[in-house]
């Protein structure tokens, strides 16, 4: 019997596992002796906190990140053919959603391997849920350009799409540029266009606020987003 590729979510902020992960996830960890991970150190730390029952040093890890080539991952799933389960861990949140794990699930699909996605936190969905925006039609567009002129043009294109298709637009930024992003949104958007800022989701410092872009021009000075994981949304 072949094994399975199990997609394990990881808490996106809260250290208390039970606040964001079902107990069943923790039980399934013990079925894996091999893990594909984005970052080895944080994966080891997660397994220890989750009560992984086997010695970490006897566990096999394969790293998969933005620097990994398709050629390197060719043998990552070999254990599944021997009847073993393999776990895929994201750095935080859901594997394969804005995450390099999508590379390995693509390979698994091509090989006909059974994939088991587990329930867990997604900052994108949590932000959308709390924003008050359209949850029937939405798009996650990743990162916007760093260059100020290109970023402004990208913001205005998203605003046009929002009003043309009534589609909520979600995006993220490198945490150390969050304040600049909020400033750019306040400056580039129509003052009546709504902007939601969802920061530190699931943490005690969680901050979620939806305001017209014009009001963010003053409100942005009251909240510091620097180096805090943040999702930005524009909507109606």
C-alpha cells in the first residue's frame, strides 16, 4: 500500500496549538517520519511543541523554499512508494497557499499520489472573514511592486478591477515595508474606496480595521505595522 502526502498547517502566530489546530492534526504527525519543510529550524520547533513522539534527530527532513529547483525535489516523495506517509509543513499557515509547497503537491498530483489537506489557519481567509468585504468573489494577488511608481499603478489597477468586477483584492507586503504600503494605499486610492488592514492575526496584538482610504491618511499614524505580519484588502 502506498503512503500519502499529508499537508500540515502551522500556527501563524499563536503559540497555543489548540487555538488554531485540531487535535487530529497532532495525531497524524506521528504517522510521518519524513517531512518536507520550508525552514528546518522552525519545523523542528513546531514538531517539538506539537508533541511529536519520535526523536527529531532520527526524522528525515527535505527543505523546499523559493531557492529550491524542480530538479532537486525529484526524490522527495520516494518514501510514499514504500508505503510511508510524508508530511508537508509550511513556515506558517496553510501549506501551498502563498507557499512554495505548491511545487511538491504539483509533483504528487502528476504521480497520482493521495494528498490529504488538513484544517488550519489562513491569514488570507481570516482577514477576508473580518473585513466586511465580498467573500463570494475575491483574488489574492501576492506582493505588489516595490518601486513607488509601479506600486501606485498596480494599486490603481486593483481598484479598477474591484469596481469593474466587484471583486475583493487581497495582497501582502514584506513586514518591514507595511507602513509604506498603507501610506501608498491612502495616497493612490479614491478617498471613498475601502481598505482593510488585518495585522497579527490570532495573536493577542491582533488589529483588524476597515476604513475609507481617505480616513487612513490620518489613521495610519495611529498604528505601527512595522515588522508585523499584515494582510491588506481593498473592497466595497
